[in-house]
């Protein structure tokens, strides 16, 4: 072999080893990815009264049943009319559960019927505002116009924003819609919900 070949091979070997050592000793790049647990859904509130050990308002997980609410209230009393209670009925936020006493005629689960017209009341501007809460994730533009300060064009903006950005996570997110600021939000915050 030619003499100049040996120094060239040693030089290439040295460069290769230096590159490997550099790669091994260099610090990692970028930040580590941190995985967070998914958010837990907000609990529902149910008012439990009647023939239970501890009547009151209880926070229960989403998709809870009447059985869960009765257990949270300490269970049934000895005078409970067990045949009148549907333990498998699904609860929703704001339900009032009255566990009946033997021989008494009582409503077991009361929530507004879905197909009845809500009662109307008026605000200081004599505009009709709903007697029930408006779900801003599912309401149409026409349904949103009953909210104070929301006309047809602003209702359309809410629907358009929701379709482009996804459902609202909290009622405060409605202030992200152009034209709705803190003052308008204060007028409607007790009348809207996200579900």
C-alpha cells in the first residue's frame, strides 16, 4: 500500500470517532412531551328529598341514576314506597328527586318536561328572556335571539363561531365571539349553559 494511505485512514477513523463521541455527549434537543390526563366532566347537582336519611343537594358524576342519588343521601328510610321509585332512571343537572313515603302521592323525579313552552319573564328593556337555561352549544340562531342583547346577526355570529371552533367549553367562552364583551356576558350569564 502507498504510504500516504495510512495517515488518511487514521485521519478518517479519528473524524468518525469524534463525530460519534460528539453525538453521544450532546444534550437532548427540545422539551420532553408531558401527557396530561383527560379532563373529568363536571358533576351534576341533584336535590334529593322525601323518604331518605339525609335530604339535601348532592354533586354526582355525569350519567348518574336515581339509585346513586338515594345512596348519596344515606339510603331509603323504612317508610319509603319502594315500588314507586325507578332506581334506574337517569338524572341530569338540576333535577329534584322526591323519594315517596308509603301511601303518599308524590312526584319521584321532577324536571321541566321537554316539550312544554318555558315561562317568559321580562328584563328592564321589556325584552322577553327565557324562563329556562339556553344551551349555547346546541341552540339555533332563532333560539339564541331570546337572550338579552342578542339580535339576529349576533345570534348568527355565535352559531358560525361554534361551527368553526367547536363547542364552547365554558359559558365564558362566548365572549370569544366578536361583538360579545363582558357587559353583554353579564346580561346573559345566568341564562346560558354548556352541556
